[in-house]
């Protein structure tokens, strides 16, 4: 039996006694401390999975204690207990990294739920960050790595939604790890022993996507020489991940909505209703509200998919995770390539942390892999990183070397209220122009290079009047 260790820190003996009674189940080991200094000592000796701490204590205050705890043990969840509600001290405690705060007298149901969420988050972060003991057959990319406050929020969100069965919409820029997050939610859900099926809606032509999702019967169309199950049937009792869901046609959106509402569908060419139990997790890097406004996405489907919305942060907002990510990727690829582990000098790490990483974690991973291939002396030097960035595949170069700074106008006030949209349009237009130039105006190749649907590319060509860039 797994034992979960909880440390109760409160100067009132009655409070500590109440928690010991509440968690007398053999699956819990309760330790206690009467003040902050005792808590720091107990954390060192007991190594708890969770700390529940009063914010008002004599001597070392709860605020001072939580700062010391999080500095030494950044992944250890701390729940603050207070009799004063949302005071400035509570706000400060949350800023310093508290998992949650609970008001006295406690709502027992909320107390237990919060504690279970915190313990699940700790278990998840522990497993995800065991970089040095990854088994040799670990599937590439199946780890969310980091200990920054931004990534700890990701762990917290996963811990909260995994146990429920609601639909989840994951948003964030390309390369941030949306599929990894979907897999993590599945892995920690009650469906973890059932299939996890992923499908990229932008990578499959609309004419084929319906049969991929719902399957077909023999003879349903010219090439249907046999019956085939769709992804919904294969994922029955498990999880279906719909990546780039914004690229799905309105017709398919209507059929997807029906499955979400009723849990039933028909294969193409069949009148037989198929009933399934599938948890749907979807993802997009696009603004679905804008797509709804332009009649490209159904509003009713949006709210069905977005029961819970989780957003992954871009790498540029948590550069403090780059050393840990670098260690993870280099360890993994050195093992796969059967070469000695390379070293990364401080000046190289500083260079990596200064980069804005428009391609996010995926760009960092690709650059490090390239640097390993070019490496000759088991040291990743700043010069080697520069060379690796220059020699990335053309599709990565278009993004990673893009001169975004030059797109920002000098007179910012002249664009007040529309500055963000102006710069984004400038960047998008030039990116599409470069892709079309690289593919000599071939729209199919350009949309594949950019990772967007051809329909979206055509819409952008019209928007930016790039018809002269298209091959005849």
C-alpha cells in the first residue's frame, strides 16, 4: 500500500489533533510541528508529500516558512490554513508558491478534495521529473519537464482534471506540448488502462477525416473493400485526443457535437448506431472565439469541448526550466545514440535561456538534437548552438530565425488599441510569404511546411493579398 505523508504545522494542538483524527486511515502518515522551525526540521527528516501550514504562528511566520520550504523543495505542495480569508498575507503566500489556501473553520469536503488534488499533483510531478532514472524504452517526448511556477501550475491543473471525466480543451502555442498534456491527463485518469488515441485534424484531408473518426462499412465508397473501425470505436472506454480541432469542417463539427451530446454515431455507409464512452480532449493553437465570430467554428461545440480549458505557457515565460529541459533531452538522445553524456558550460546555458524560442520546447529539442549530431568533443559550446540553429531544417529556420523585433513599429502610440494585432499580422504575412517562396508557390507544400490546413492558407492568402505568390 502506498503511504502518503502529510505534515501538519499549527501552533494550536487541537488543530493538529483534529487532522490526525481526520486522516487516521492506514494509507496516511501524519507528522506534526508547532511552529515554522519545527516544520523545516520535520520536512528534512520525514520528507512529506504535503504540508498543511497555518499562516499565523509565533516565531517564524507562515510566510517566512513557506519561502524557505519552496526554496529548498520547489515541488512540495504547501496548503495554507488561515482564519482571515483573502488577506494580503494569503495573497503573498499564494505568490510564494502555496498550492491553495483554506479558511478556518474548515469545510471538510473541500479540505479533503484539496488535499487529494495536492497529493496527486505531487505524485505526478515526482514521476514526470525522474530524468536520471528513465527506463531505456521510455517513449520519446513522453515527459513534461520543469519546476518553475508556470509548470507547477500545469501539474496542478492536470491533478485537478485527470480524475474527472469532463471534456478538456488545451490551448497554447505550437511546440508547447499539448499532446503531452493530453497523455498525462489520460495516464492519471480512471481510463488509464484503456486506449489513448490521437488524431491530427489538420493533417488529414477533410474527405478522409470523417472515415478516420467514425469508420466505414464495406462498399460505402469506391475504395472501401472492407469495413473499418473509426477512432471513436477504437478509443471506446478510453480517451480520444483531437489535435488542431479548429481545422475541422463545419459538417464534421456537427457530427462531433452529436457524439459528445449523445455518445452515439453511425459508420459511413451504415444505419446501425454505435454507442461509445469516450473522453474527448482537444487542442488548438488558434483563437476559437475569433473562429466563432467568423462563422468557422460552432459555438455550441466550443462549449462542449471547453468544459475545462487548460493553457500551456510558452517557453519564453519560464526560461528557468531550460536547464532541466536541456538535461532531459541531452540525456535521452545520448542514450538513444549510444554516446557519452555531453557537458553544457554555463555560458551555453545562458545563451539558451536568452533565446526567445518562438518554436517553444519543440524548437529547443530539435536544436539540442542537432547540436549532438554536430558535436565532436562532448561539450555543447555556444558556437555549436549557433551553428546548430543555422543548420536546422528549413521549416524550423523559418520560425526560429524570424526577425520579430523588426516588425514592431517605433511609434507605439500611433497603434494604440491595435498594436498586438498589427504586429501579429505583420509576422503572419511575412511567414506565409517565406513559406510560399520556399515552395515556389505550391499551396499544398506550403500548408504542410507551416503545419496548417490548406483552407486556412487560402484564407490567409486572400487576407494579405498574396495571390501573386501562388504557382499557376
